[in-house]
C-alpha cells in the first residue's frame, strides 16, 4: 500500500461564462500524461467522446502522430462552449499503483459549491464516473445519481452522472458519447 498523499496538480479551469462544470475524480499518475491538463491519459476516451459529440470525429482533439491530445485547440473550444473542469478530490492516496478510482482513497474533497460560486452562470454539474458522482451527491445531499438521469437541486442546478470515460468501463465509445450528447443538448451546448 502506498502511504504517500498526492495533492491535485492542476488549477480548476473555470471560464467566467461557464454553464456546465465537469468533475472527474483525480488525475492519473504523471507518467500517464500526454499533456498538462485534465484527462491527459491517451488511454482515457474523454476527448474522443468530445470529438464524436461535437465534430463526429473521435480523433478531432487527438494528434495521432504526436500521440497526445491537442490542448492548443481543446482549451479554447471548452472556453467558447462554456465548459468548466476540475475534480472532486484535492488530495488522495493511491492504494494500488494505478489510476483506478476503485483504489483511490480520497483524503480531501473539493468544495464543489465554492467552485460553482466562482462561475455564476453554471446551471449543471456533470460527474464523469462513480466516485465523482458519489462525492457530488454527498455534497448536495441527494440520492445516488444514476447514469443519464438528471437530478435537479432546489430548482437551481442540475446534477448528472455520466459513464466513465475510462476504457475499463464496459460501454462502447459511441454509447458513452450518446449520453454526453444528450446531456449537452439538454444544457444548450449543442
């Protein structure tokens, strides 16, 4: 067991006009990064999902030659769309030497409501996996979030649980993209 506590290495990405906040659990180990940003592991399909949803091209944000995601077009795209990013944990301990949420002990949770307060146009929060969804539901004191089923809190903000973008999650890429597409349409981003 690893006793080292890791602090989150990134600052929240919070465009002032963001309508949606996407929350994962915690970044993978640096050795798995292809860029200095969110969902950096080329084995993670988040940016392929975005490519399918917005451009009908899973490799739109992926540089196949350089084997990295194209941060130079990804970041401005998310800023233009009004999509903020961060994670539900600010410090963790990895119980095994991998990126699996199953073996991630959350030491300190992100104050999600404080993040939302910084982006006053935000009307929806998307949890991109089970651990993130559990933390989100706990902080908003609501029932367990179900994949694809919006939960409206106090008529003010809608919470969503999406399928994990990890390739270990047993759902085809196009099916994962369908869930994200439906949510982004509902929130007026498409």
